[in-house]
C-alpha cells in the first residue's frame, strides 16, 4: 500500500475540494476582470457548483477522518 490509510480515505474528498477551489479561483478571476459577473447565468452556475464541490469534499474528508478515528480507537 502506498500512503497512509487516512490519506487513502480522504483522497476523493481532497479531489472534490481541489476542484471546488479551482472553480472558485476561476470565478474570482472572472469577477476581478469584470464586475458585471453577477448578471451572467453561467458564472452563477460556476460559483454555486464550485461551492457545492468544495462542500462535498469537506464533508467527505470529515467523514473519512471520523471513520479513521473510530477504526483506530476500536483496535485493542
């Protein structure tokens, strides 16, 4: 096995979190260039989709850490 068990459990959550962060960065770059971004429906979808991906990633990581702690505490 490569890597720690906790990192393996968190991998998908980290991937979702990174995609959400990249999406937010893309949204911010567009917002900084053109302040009329709130009138653009595509940028609204980009913003809310990125926030949703980041939230899913955070929830996934929190659940993986909790499962890792339960598994670690259950060992004799």
